[in-house]
């Protein structure tokens, strides 16, 4: 099973409108459902960090790349 498919279920839970892109608002809403109080500025910053193409939204490919780099043994410094 590829990393992308491993992360697809998580991505789908965050992508509330089903457009295959995660916005800061969707991220904030999901975090709040999980019991975390998240300021809009934090969610916007998180999306900016993960968003590599600069469109202000996170695709499954971008999330997968970020999580692969962030995991133990990844290349993220």
C-alpha cells in the first residue's frame, strides 16, 4: 500500500466539501471537532507550510509529501 493511499482516509476526513483540496477553514473545523481550539491564523499558517504550489489549499499529494518528510526517517530537517 502506498503512502498516498495510507493518508487518503485522513485527507478525506479533513476535506469536508469533497473537492479534493483542504482549506484552512476545513482544517480548523476538523481540529475543533477533535476538541482542539484552533485560531484561524494557525490553520492558515499550517496550510501555507504544507501548500507547495501556492494556491492556498492542500492536495492529497502535498499532504502526503509533507507527512512523509515529517515522519521518522523522513528528509525534513
